[in-house]
C-alpha cells in the first residue's frame, strides 16, 4: 500500500474542503483528491498563478477565502491535485480477524483507486478507514437538433474556460436555459468582450405567489441576490435582450454554429409559435445540473430520483452516511443545492466521521453545522422549486434524427424504434444493452436522463421507474498506466 488515511475526501469544492477541515481539526489524518490544480471546485475556480493577478472569488460567498486558506494550510490535510478517483473498493476481512468496526461491518476500510497522468508514481491505491464523496455536479445536457455542432457548450464549461484560462469561447453568443447561473455566465462573457445576442430563459416571470413563497430565502442571502441582480442590470444596460418563456429549437450551421432558432414557449416550456433565427457563433445551454454520483453507484450506494434536486441523488441519513457503511456524501451528490449548503453539509460530514472514529466532537459544533444546513436549505429549496427543469418538455425538443448519445451516435429515432419493437423493455439499462447508448467515454453522463425519459414516456411511468445506467470501474477514462500502477501496488493482506 502506498498510503493509509483515516479519511479520503473525493472533491475539493466547498463540501470537500469544509469536511476535510472539520475532520482534521478533530484530529483525523485526511487526504483530499481532486482533478483540478487547486482547491475550490468549479464555483471557486480561479486563474492559475502563471496568469498573474489576484485571486478573485464570488462576492456572494464571503466565507470562501477563509475556508480555502485554512484548509490548504492545515497540517492534518494532505492534498493530491490533478488526480482522478476512478473507483473505490471495500476491503473485506473476517470480522474475527480484527476488523476495524468503525469502518463498517465486515470491512477494514476502502481502497481508493487514483490516476495521476502527470505523476504516474502517485497513481495506485490509497487505503481509507472512511470515504467522503463530495464530487460535485456537471451541467444537465439537453439534446436539440444541431447540439453536436462545434460551438454548442454548457454554461459550466464556458465559465470554466473564463475562470481558468481567461478564454472567451466565441464573439457572438446566445445563451438559453433556465438556471440562474446562465445570467452570471452571460455577464462574465460580456465583461470578457463577447457580444451577447440574446439570453433565452425557458420559464416566465415569477408570479406574485412565487415571489411571496420565495421570501424565506432572502434573509442571509442579500449579498448573493445582489450579485445576481447586478448581472441582470449590466446586461440590460449593454442592450442585451433577455427573453422569458423562450426555448431553443434548433442549432444552425455548417461545421460550426452559425445561428440558433428560438421560439416562444408556454408555462410548461412547450413551443407555442414559429421559431425565429438569431445569428451567433456559439450557443450556451444552462438548464441546471446533475449530481456526480458515479462513484457512489459503483460502490452500490442507494440512490433516489428527485428531479428538482438534479435527478439521481445519493441516499443518506442525518449523519450524511450512505447505505454503504463507512461511505459518506456531502454537497451536490446529496442533491444539487449550491455552495453554501455544500459547505454546511461538508462540515457536518467531517464532524460525524470524526465522532464515528472515536474523536471528541462537541455537540455544539454538530448543532451549529445542522443549523447552517437548515438555513442554507431555505435558499436552495426556493431555487430548486422556481427553476426545476421541465424534463418532459425539454425531451420534446429532440427530433427522431437528433443524436441522444453523442459518444455512440445513437439517435432518438433508434431508441424510440427499439422501444416500439420491444414492449417489455422498460429500463434505461435495457436500452443501453440493445442500442449502445451510454457505452461511450462519458458512460452516460450526456444521455442517461434523456434515455430514461424516453423509456418513461414510452411506458407511461416516471423516470425513477425507468432507472439508471450501471456504473463500473473506471467511472472515468484513465490511462492504462493507472492499471499498471494497481498491479505494482497490490492490496495489503
């Protein structure tokens, strides 16, 4: 074994950093593994030091800088940046042979499998008594005709280019979606010199009843709401057209994006009139996020379907422990709820893990973390309720010729045809086995929700009944060298 730790945290965003700090403060030996070059996750990503300039974090999260600085400098936390966790294996032992009961019944802990292409010597197995999955989320894909053209990107990806490389993805941009992040990305693109041709928001303006129900989210979040309002004001002052009740119906172009077709939509996000063309070099889609649950699935953790919280979320108890003993979850995999709630969940997870491993944890610390979760959930609940995606309507945007699975070039017509010819096929995995959708490098991240939606539509069930794709090692593509490292680093007996 190359290393052994009390706790291995997967992900260095707000949840992972807060969990690592809370656990290390309680005396645990913690390792954090993350694919990025520095802690912070997507939301707190900054330009590399080589670019110069000062670190700039979102103003709506005044606690972010202190959290990241304390976590980075803590002597009890080791960091492994630029590395991918591609699997987690329980280490089963005979309970009579001295298993560590705190790691879970019949388990001596877990082997966390890592790949580090930049430093293959760091690839291999890491033993952990406990594991926390704080792997964040990724943009929710929406398949529309032409969405495979170069120039169609997701909001999170565009923001990543801006933050990490100061790269403007195009000169003329149309943004379409329903999530508030879309307005922030539009403002960032505008500041970077892009021409925002239009921002198309699927939902209509909030009703008086919605605004009244949203009031509980205001206390404690004035700065965050002010930041979003500032984005809207800057866009309007620049003459940017912000259209509500509008959806993209087609991306136009020959070899690249050259235009976007936009149409009016009703309150259910279904097209109600003829589409118009807006010239553009890029289309940015932002309809929300899906939790990154691949590691939890691979481990066999229970999941539940909750569309408003991002789709499939990891089932957990009040201590944020999953259905697999010794495996915990915090942040977006437990339900997409934003950075503030992620931080609070990470803190609680770190404290409860420390307590489970025998470290003294003051009850007031646990109570404080739970109180912060409740406070953050008032805000996240409003966002989830107001901006929940209308998945059935979005699915209707795909025509029979639209590719649903980009990796294997499987169209909607192929999937619908299979379902018509096989009336007893009623799961997403059945479609995967027959049509190869979900078997490519992304392992279904881009097509799973659409495939499950098509199954649910064909069978008259819900997406939860249509199920999800199975997850296997590796949960992400890794070099073959990663497997060589496993062979060179056999598990301890």
